[in-house]
């Protein structure tokens, strides 16, 4: 307790070549000395000349960092380990000189079809200073234990089907990934909606066919008013152009 760290360094997630400064502050009974260390691929080493409270870094590769503080009585403490995560590809439309550290999505999850009992993995990534925290959602509902960049379900169930998205947030704000649909089912059984559509379309398969789908109801948006009217008007127009029309709602 002779040395008390008053400001811990923070993890960051930045584009390659970005300049960032790690900060550590401490108080003690005597004057204090600082020494920074880095760890890359399990090898930890002292950073030559890094003997000040602030450590300026030009990000080149993802590494871990910590700071040792000692006083004149040979007391010593270490700061928290923090990660400087480096992304090799800067997000489109994000000049680093204009960036203030708000979360920016650099990797979106992708739509998947997974057999029942097989593993499901979704992944996203975001830049941010401080490094963003993550929270996954399914069908608009928060998933209590899914708070990492990777969402992992060891044995997928039919109930795990739905629309997934993730929120990356830090002290500057939040940013959401794209929403993706995840389908959990048998290996060879097509969805019931697909079979129903095939039955509707197959008698008409010799001519020009127009499939119109009007969506009034959305899980994450207020109900719409116009799709029914739009589908009706488009049906009349397409029939005049010689199409066989199949109209579906929701």
C-alpha cells in the first residue's frame, strides 16, 4: 500500500499506424519510477526508454502492456495488463485524423444455417478508444452471457434461430452491427415457408412469374401501413404486363 495507482491504463482497438498514448498515474511516499513492459506471443520484455508515466505508441501489431511503478524503498506494483488491438484494414470512410475514438464496426456477423446440435459461432469486431465492450441480441432481446466479440453456442437448438446483432459501445457512444438471420434446423429438411412457396409457384412455372411479398410487421420496427396497397397496385400492373402473380403478406 506504499504505492497507490490512481489511473490505470486502458485497452484500445485502433487501425494500424494509429498513434495512441497509454497513461498510468500513481502516488507514493517518495518519488516514483515508471517502467513499461510489452508482451507479444507470450514473450514479455521491458521496453527500452519507456520510463515515463505516458507511453506513446504507433500501433503496428496487437500486444499487451503493463507498467511497473517503484519507489525509493524498493516497493513496486504493476498496473493492469491492457491490450492494444490493431486492425490491419481501416474501415471505409474513416480517415484516422478525423476519428475521436467512437466505436466503428470493422467486422459484421454473417448469416448462417446450422444443423441442430452443431456449434454456432458469430463474430464481430469494432475499433474504439477505449476498446469497445460488446453485447449480443437475438430478436431484440439481450443475451445475458454473450458479451464478447465472438458469440459461441456449443450445441445449437431450434430455439436459437432468429435475428442476431451486436452493440459495440464505449464512453464516446455505441455502434451496431448489421442484423443477420440464423437458421437452426435439420441438414436436409427445407423450411416450411420454402415448401409452401414451391407449392404456390409450381403450377405457374411455365410462364413469367412475379412474387410479391408485403411486410407489414417487423420485429424491430413499428408496423407499416402501405405494403398491402403497394402489393395490390403492383399486382395489377404486372398482370397487365403478362405476369402470373403470387402475392404473400408477412
